[in-house]
C-alpha cells in the first residue's frame, strides 16, 4: 500500500492546476485520471474556454501559460438581442488592459498543465479506474482496478460535473435543468472576427461566437431546447450554415461549418456541502453553471488557486496534519463565490427569456442606458475579467 498526503481524483483542468500548484510543497501528491491523454490535432477542438485575466495570472504562476498553444486574445465583447438597435460593447482599453481574456481549447490547457508535472515528484496514475474509496480515522483508502491501494490523508474531487466521488460519498446536491442543450461546433466566417467575443440573445436561447486563433474561425456555443438542438445537429451542413448566418444577425457574414456538431445537456448543480469524510469537491464536481458568460472554468480555476493557497499556508506554518478540518474558511469562501455566480447566470438567462413578462422595449432601453454608463460598465468588465471581488492571491498580478 502506498501512502500520500493528497490524492486528486480527476486529471482535467482544475485537478491538474492543483497538482501543479502543490508539486513543490513537500507534500506527497497523486493524480488519478481514468482517461488516456488527448492529443492536439491541427483542427480546433470543440470544447474551448474563455479564460479571464485572473485565470491567466494563475496559469502564469503555475508556469503553464507560456507553453499554451493557440491562445486567442479577445479585446472586445459585444452583447445584444437579435434584431435590436441596442447592444453592450465592452473594450479592454476602457479598463486599461491589453485584452479581456483568451479563448483557448480545453485540451491545450490540459496539455500545458500535464507538461508541468513531467519530471516532478507527483505520482500519476493514468488511465486509472477506481473500484472503491472508503474513509477511516487512518485516512481515505482508494482501491484502483489495477495496481496497489492508495492511502490518502485528503482526497480532492476534481472529477467533473458527473463526479463519482460526489455520488459515492452522498454529497447533498441541488440541481435544476436549464431546459436547453448547448450545440458546440467550429465555423469559418466570411468576415474576420476582429478579436471580439460575441453573445447574441434570441428567442430560443443565447448564441456565443468565440474567436479562435485564425482570423475567420470561431467556436460557437448555441443554447436551444433539446429537441430543437437535435434537429439542428442533424441538418445538412449547408442548411445549418444558412440558419446560423440568420441567427447571428449576419454579424460575421456567411458561415461555414467545419467540424462535427456536439450536444451538451445544460444543468445547474450546486453541492450544498463540499467537504465530507476527508474529501473536498472542487470545480464542476462542486458546481456547474450556464455557459452563457463562459465563467465555469474560471470559477473552477479560482477554486484551485484558493485551495493551493490555503494548503501551502498550512505547510509553511508546519501545521499540515492531513484531514480537512483546516479548510472551513476555504469552504465558506468558495461556496459564496459559486452561489453568486449561479444567481448571476440565472438572472441573465431569465432577463432574456421571452416569457419573463419584461417587454423587448424595456430590455432595449435598459441595455442602451447601461452601455452609456461607463462606471457601471467598467465594474461589469472588471468583474468578468476576474479583477474584482475576493481573488485568490495566486490569481493576482505582480505578486512576489
């Protein structure tokens, strides 16, 4: 039997960020991931993330940022309702920043983080199927399908929205269905994206056009009711192209599908407790939110930055003794952040739902007024960029 201080279940973005952040802490760390590594191909991957400046700062501190490939900065963001005369325009220059964030393929982020673990003392078990996990006074016992058992003082559950760890330990979960599926795909456009991330609200649901590293290539996230999503997925490419060009108000001209179309059911999840029996949940295992503002990965990376911060402090103070009792302040901090983000996403979604009783004229008027209120706009921009609120120290710029 092998003993470790921390076992991280899940080798995705959040789990790997924690492993990299703790690799020089002096603690014995293990990462258990069930899947083989994905390889980057010449074509863009379907799953992308909009990383804000706080996430960028954190990845820089981890040493992973410079090895990230195909990073696409966006300097502007446009939000509007289809066929409306009003829109919100956000610009990085208005808050004296070089960009608002970056659009990056998820697998590129994961590859850069795995690279940081090479030649480190972190134990990597991959692919690793877990048979069972049990907790006792001595620690948490992990039985993998192959290999020797692992005894951990603390388990970090970073195994995603369908977390088996969350299910096995019966973490209480509140969840609701958004009534939408997200259709994700890659498209070529007649007009260049101009480093602008676009979010368009329409009757069926929001459509995001996210700029990729080629000037006329975008990733789309189109949220519509499930049955409609299935119909759109099965349309001949030429028909889908026409539908997308119309739905996007023709903002980028003619559109051409250049990838498969994948569907992702959209649900909100919130673990009411995130710590139990030597286990703590982070990232999507603890909370999932609507993708309309692209904040899910940023929220998960801030979980990782905060957790690394508090564990490092325990080690520095020579207070590390295993277990999870020292994490109570962290739990309050991150649960508060998750609730605030869930409520914000729900509020935006309901605002643009036709059945909410708010007239189109009122929404247009409100959007037009907000676009002219620079102090409020700047605060919204700073919030989205991760420059406001209680930011983990590792996600702040210029820390030594």
